[in-house]
C-alpha cells in the first residue's frame, strides 16, 4: 500500500459546511461548553479553537475560564453549572488539570449525556462494549479521515502511539471493532 496524504483541514471545512446546512434546518440550538483551568498556552489555543469553530457553524459556545489556583471544589461548581445549563448540550473539561486537583472526581461529576470528550466511566464503558452512544472527538475525526480516503483496515496492522484516555485508548478500541 502506498502512502496517502490525508487533508484534515479540507475534511473539517466539508464537515463544517454540512453542519451549517443541517443546523439551519433544525429547530434545536446546540451549545458547547468548555472549562479551562489555568493559562497553559496549548490548552488555551485548543479551547479557543473550539469556540471559533462554534461561531463559524452557528453553535452557541459557553466559556468558563478559571485561574490555575482553582481548587477541585471550584471546578466541580463549574461542571455542575454546565450540567444544569439548558443551553449547553455538551462540554469538555480541558485536561490536564493543575496539580492538586482531583481529575477523577471532576470527570465523574460530568453528566454522561453532556460529556463531549467521552471521558466519563459510563461513556468509556459503552465504548468498550461497542455501544457507542458517544465517540470522543479526535478518534471520531480520525475515523472520518480514514473513511473519507477509503482506507481499508481489514487485515491491516495499525500502530497507535500513545494510550491516553482522550485519543489513543478510545481509537484502539474503535479500530478493534472494525
């Protein structure tokens, strides 16, 4: 098999234009929330990109920024605010969280129906059971690229570098189901 260059930006634009068309036909207004704790430049750029994308396609975005000194209780309050907010369809808590914050407690507090990253144990369990009610964003994008370029995986060996809960682990599960 020869190398295939996959253009993720072109596919993202195609997906965005489809989203705009579908959202204009819908009477529902989705909303994406983000919780960013601290000033990590990479995390800030990632979260800002989510809000830029939302603006481009007509999705309401809700941004909660907390200082790096925020405690677990402060972040739990922000999570509960988004869990209860009817304008928020789903949200992410940008990881990693500062030292001293109980990340597991934060992830457990997210309403599984609003867990846009798929990190709640219920959503991870459903993924493992092949009951994919929610597929994490980046692994879903990778699958979309493979599908767009008609990359056949049957009989192939796939190397995934990294086993993180947001990309590597879910992607390995999803690919094993193919």
